[in-house]
C-alpha cells in the first residue's frame, strides 16, 4: 500500500494517481453516456437540450469540488503534521455540510432552471426538453455533490483505488440503465435523466456508508464539530477548483449562446461532442492533479522541501507527455471520435471533425494550467490557485466573445486554444516567482 509519507518515484506517482484519473474519467461518463444514447435513440434536438441544461446542474454541483479539493489539502496537511483527530473532524464537518448545501441548491435549481434556459436562448421544444432533463437530474444533486467531493477525499484517505472502484461501479450502472431505459424501454431524454440520477445517488451513498463505518483508511466520519476557521481555510483553498468548475459550466453556456447565433442547433451539437472528447482528455489532467495533491499537502505539512521539488519536477514532465499524446490522438482520430456521436449526418460529421482539429491544440496547454492551480491548492494557497483559474476563465470568456467577430464559427473553436496559451504563461510565471517561498 502506498502511503502519503512515501518517497515517490515516477512509477509510484503513476500508481497512486492512476485510480483517481480513472475516477475522474468515469465521473465524466455520465454526460457522455447520456449523450451517446440520447443522440442515437432520441434525436439531435433532445441531444442538444441535454447539453444545454447540463452546465447548470454542474454549476450547482461544483460545491463538491470546493469542499473536496480545499478540504483534501487541509486534511492531508493536518495528517502530515500528525493531527489525526483534527483531520477527521474537518472531514466529517465537510461531508455533512455538503449534504445540507446540496439540499438547498436542489431547491434553488428547481426555481432557476426555467429562467436560465430561457435567458440562454432556449425556446419551444428545446426549452421543454431542457427542463424535462434538468428537473429529474436535480433530484440527485446532494448525492452528486458528495460524489464529486469524495473523489478528492479518497486519495487523502490513502484509498484512491477504492474511490475508483466505487466510481467505476456507478459508471457501469449509468451505462446499463441508459441502455435499459432508452434502447429497451424507449423512455427518451427522461430515461437518460433517470439513469444519471440513480447512478449519482449510488456514487454519493456508497462512500458515505464506507466512511461512517469502521474502516482501514486514514479517515473516519465522526460526530461533526463545526470549525469556522477550518471551513474558511477549506473555502479559500478550494475556491480555484470551484472557479474552474464554474468556468466549465459558464463557458459552455456562453459557447452555446454564441453557437446558436453563428451555427444554430447543429453548432450546439458539435460543441457537445467536443466537450465529450475534452471531458475524457481533461480528466487525465484533473485526475492526476487531484491524485497527487494530498501527497503535496502531506509533505508541505511535514516540511519536506526536497520531496516537494521532486514531486513538482516529475509531475510537470508527465503532464507534458500526457499533453503531446492527447493532441496527437485527437488530431489522428478526429473522425472516429466524432462518429461515436454523429451517426449518418455527413454535414454534422464534417463540422465536428473540422472543429475538433482546431480545438485539439488546447490539449497541449491546458494540463499545465490545471496542474499549477491544483499544486497551489495543495500548498494551501487558494489565492494563487484562484488567480490562475480566474484568469483562465477571463481569457476564455474574452476569446469566445471576440474571436468569432474575426473568424466566425472557427473563432469559437479556436477561443479555448488562445485562452489556454495565455493562461499557461501566467501559471508558469506564478510558479517560478514562488519557488523560493515554498522551497520546491
């Protein structure tokens, strides 16, 4: 068993991070599997509607990223300092608080979903489909938040493989239920929503049951004790990951709004396919960063600067290798990737392949930005992490609003690339300026 206190070679880093990479990939499968079955068994308009409303549910569920990433950094730091009891108290407070926040957000979501969809331009059948999907998925929002949160807390508990197994089980459940509800029963978009809600509920309940019982991990759910200082530190630690999650949802909404103007519902469908590919590729960066973040936090708490330097150097090397492989894969297999969702519509196929070959350049840069943000979160410096994430969001919004004025639809596909190039320059600059402060 790999411990947070170990010295990490390249092999050990990959062994420890790989289950979390798999976890994040399977977390992404919910929308991808729904998209595949809806596109093939319900039609293009329900497919566009699914991707039109999904960002709102992700936006509400992003509190799981906030508590998961920020809490993991603080918990692992306390473990590194030898404060086991304090680590369990923080862990328990965050889990129970997440359930309360999830219920509140679920209620707010039911009131907001109609207005938000209309504000973004949905009307007629697109609006009706969007509401139908969103209202069902919102029923599982508290458990969806917990599932997001636990995917970051399992590595801090030294149980990344268990986290992967639970997420794998929920992902398989989603696939089976989608096949049953759509291909078997013909329930359409509502069937996809029900499959997602059920699997998300399982994904939140199983980890809760594991941690509330006596277990062999570093963490145990105990009687919650409110700690305002720890909550504040968690929020400031995790604010960057919250901003990243919000930016994904917000950018998707803005992209959809722009695409409705420049390319209609076909443009929205193409962007949905790009996002499905990006979900999988980006999940490698997110999963790796989340997987090794508790290790960074532990050694930061233990004041082991030589190990911090080693972790940073090895991680940047692997991130760059991942980036080149993903770019090559996206360029080489653009058509096969598109064919998973497009079907027989040749016009949509050509649009998707063209868009993916422009968009894929972003894979060369986004990994470094994601890792740098997560690295500073792990060092319990949420401010610098938030600066990186916030600037990336600002660059993305500016690019998607400005570039289409110059290049039309191609400007929309290229906007993420230009934003990530700018963001990586900022991230590396911040990393260099703070190397003496943290000794990495």
